[in-house]
């Protein structure tokens, strides 16, 4: 005969599910706020007010602004991974991102804010997140570059990791310029220029 379920487990599961749903609701709201209004709108108090909850209740899920912003950026990246028609080339993905980012300048601002925080004292979690992101992105781009070199699409004498670092620097720098003067900078066009400056094998 099957034993009846532990009376304590069902409330625990319901509490966990409710907590996960509330956390997802908070992230959805902050992603909307950041996309529409920028990072300045993402203070813990303004987020709590928009959700109709107390500041203390919000801090239960995200004790600090850094943790909230990191969770928002991670969630945004997870959603972006499902975007269609990603181009697998040395700078193709970055060029596609530049196009998509035109519609969400607040989320571009979030990324630049995290990058700026990462080089300052007092943001250890943000520093580790950004460092790991650069490490992973360099490795991914270097692998793509090496494949292009093997196929004769990029000169083989260029160091793949160095070229990957250059691509990241160009993309990130273009994002900052675009945020400051969007009418003067077209990130997609400039990244296409970067591709043309890396000639194939003669």
C-alpha cells in the first residue's frame, strides 16, 4: 500500500512554485522597465512600486541592485538565444545583435552599465559575470574564426583569439557610441566594414 504523502511536502512545493512565479514576474517587469526607460528606472524601490509589493518583499528575491541587474541581463540573453536566423561567422552574431538592439536601447545601456560596474570596486559578482562572459565570448568567436580560416574565408596568419578580442572591442565600443549619439553611428554598417578589413586568403 502506498504511503500517504508527507503533509509538509505539498505546502513546500506550492511555496517554491509561487516563489519561482513571483521571481519570473519581477524579471519580466524589470526587463520591460529597462527596455523602455533605461537602467535608471531599475532601482529596487521603483521596481517594487511598479509591482505593487514592498521593498522588503523584493529584496527577498533580489537582495541588491547588482543581483537584480545581473538576473535581468542573464534572462534577456537566454531569450535572445532563441532568436531566429543567427549568423555563425566571426562578427555575424554581433552584427545581428546591433540590428536587434536598435529597438531596445535600455537593454544596451544595461550591458554597458554592468561592464562599467565590473571594473570598479564593490561589485564582485558583476565583475565575475562580465569576466566570464568575455572569456566565453572570446572562445566562441575564436572557434568561429578558426573555422573561417580553415575554409579560406579569413587569412590563416591572424591570431584567432586576438581577432576575437578585436571584434568584441569593436562591438562594445560601437554600442557606447551609439547610445551617446544614435544618429551618428550605425553599428551594423561599421561591423560589416570590420569584416571587409579582414581579407580572405589570396
